[in-house]
C-alpha cells in the first residue's frame, strides 16, 4: 500500500490569508483530485504536516472534514486513506454530470455571443496543445476550464452551483482516462463550440450528451 510520499513539485503552496485548517484542507483536496495522492493511499498526519510545513493539528482537522465529504476513509487502528471510489459511485456522479452539462450546453447556445465563442476556442486550443505535449495535468485543467466556461455562458446560477458541487469529483474521475480520451475529447469540444456558436440548442445538447457519455463509458472500460 503506498504511503504519503508525493511527486516532486506536487505539493501546492498554502494560500494566505485564511484559517490554516481551511488552507490545509484545500491543499489536500487538490492533491487528491489531481491524484498526486492516489486512491487507497495511506495518509500519515506527520508526513503530510512536514510536506505542507504545518503542525499536525490542522492536518488532522482537514482529514476529518475530507472524511465527512467522502474523500478520505478513516479506519480504526489503521489511520486515514484516500477513498477508493466504486464503479457505482463513479457511474452515479458521471450520470448527474451529463444531466447538468447538457442543459448548460443548451442554454449556452441560446446565449452565445462572439466574444464567448472566441474564449472557448482559445481554451480548446490550449487543451489541444496540452494533449500534443502529453501534459495530462494540463489537459485535465483545460477540460475543467472549458466546461466551466460553458456553464458560465448558460447564465443559470442554480445550475452553476450544482455543477460546482460535482466539479472536483468529475476531475477526479476524468484524470485517469484523460490520456485515453486524448484528441477525441478535444474534437468533440470543437463540435460543441461550433454548435454553441451557431446558436443550435438541439445540436449543442446532443453533442454534450455524447461527449460526457463517452467519458463515462471509457472510465468504466479503463485499465485498473
């Protein structure tokens, strides 16, 4: 079972100001969602505190919060471990994501304007460059930014709030299949941008549904 050892350069800097426990929580959550800390990995308080340059108390508090939110499993007499998602958990989350994202695509097409389309195209180009460079972390980050931009264009605050609640888990599930999705994912993004740019709500909805379903299918078919 792997322990808390982290790749060089993986530990994010703790942002200031703000309560230390919150900053430690955000740092650990980022490490989990990017899979610098892998599912099943043992989380040793003293080691994490050393990596982050803090005492063990805020680490303990952050792990408690992450456990409450389902990111960490606290096992009696064993300690804390990064949660290992089940196939059902992933399927349920990615199904909800499809529902939210398809409605966002429809609304984005209804509200499309030239400046927004230009921004989407820039994000897509950056994602394509990340894929070409085999930069998985960059591709995952740009994927999240592009989908967030579509959600922003939808102009529905409630929809955006719901999407924000699942965004980090989507990144968590997307990271292990990002390389496999590769260029095809960004080809689908280009099709989506074209549909939004044309104001074609029906086509934008269909493209987004197919796009998110492809990710869900490949997640279940991934090599474990």
